[in-house]
């Protein structure tokens, strides 16, 4: 399993009535996999996982597994609010062919998600999982943050192999990298700080922008790993306006609109999310003007 490089957290296609569209999913995956991505993540935040039921989630995993070749890493998001439902989702994903699972922190009862609660949750999931587990730290979304000492403890578990950190805090990424075993991979979830994150020890990234500009994201990783810092900084600055639009400004609907502008078809966001309005699409077009990648 390759946790070095850039993985794309792909959006889940829905049609105009909000129904799952697996034909679109397979076709879009065929386009993304023409690029030098290390792999893909399905049913993550960008995949609108919270808006799918368990049956739909299984259909997405099965269809994507059929389309993703064995030489690319295939990760499935299985985080749920309870430990037991997370374990069941993880076992289903493993049965359907996931190489690893990405488990977000539970968020509904955020005030009760103490360090001890998170240690117990992730340990139980890793004990039960047939495939390797990656932690997922995204405090801006969940309101729950994994502390460095908790990650250090969990990284000792033989079935916890890494984490995705979407905090954007590169100093924290440095802490995670320094306090965990060498076999433990820290993946950045932020294009805006990706160059610095790799310089601080991240082994790669799970970047939403890789669904729009996969070659540019891979190039940014290669420059950072080669310590060609001036070129890496320049490329990251060029990517920054688009990264912000598909991240914090326009969110998942913005990602789907940008994906469509790049020549892929990931359908529409599922209600209650709504498509990006015309002015938002125009902003995306402006930010993408200098990039010529196509599906």
C-alpha cells in the first residue's frame, strides 16, 4: 500500500434528482486514473459520505474498487458516530476490497470526545478492522481535534498505519511526524500548506484539488520532496486561489463545479447542498485560467 504521494478524495456523483450515479463514478475514475495519482479515497468529506446510507456506501465502494487497479491505493472513509457502527462500516469496506480505511473523529457529542474517549474508539476500531486504519483529523469540520500525544499512542497500534491531517497546522504535522514511528505516514489534507507540510515530514497528501488539477498537485509534491523550495512555493502560490475556492469558500459544491470545468463529470451535490451559483462558477473559471489540464 502506497501512502507516499498524492491521493484524490473523489466526489460522489449524483444525478439531478439526487440519486447515486455509479456510471458517472466509473467514468470519472477512468479519467482521474490517467494521471500519476498514488491512489484515491472514496466516501470522505469530499465524497459527501454523511449524505449516503449504508447501502449506497457499499455500492460506491464496490463500483470504485472495480475501477481502481491494484497498483493504486484504494482507501474508504468509514467514520461513524458510534464505535460499533464504525466497526461495521469498516468491515464492510474491507469485504468490498478497501486497501485501508480512513476514520474521522466522531463529532456529534464533541464535548465528550475526550482524549481517553478517542483512544478507546480508535483502538477498538483498529483491533476489529481486517485492513489498516488511518486516523482523520479535521477539527474545523468536526470540532474535535486529535492531540499529538493521542496520535503518538495510537501510532503504536500495529493496525494504525497513518493519518490524514486537514487542520492546516504545519507545526502540528511536524509534531505528528516527529512523535510517531517511521512506518506511520502523515498525509496533509490542505493544498494551501502542502509544500510546507511535506517539508515538515508529511509523506504525501489527500488533496481535493487533485480531483481538479491532478498533475499540478503531483508536481507540487515532487518539487517539495526534492527540496526545490523556490519552485514549490511558486507553484503553491499559483494554486492557492483555486484551493481556497474548492476548500473553505465554496466547499463540496465548488469542488464538483471545478471538476466539471476540468473536464470530469462528478454530477451535482446532493441536497441539502446546492450547486454553485453562476458567479461562483465564474470565480472558479478565473482561478483555473492558467491551468490547461483536462480529463
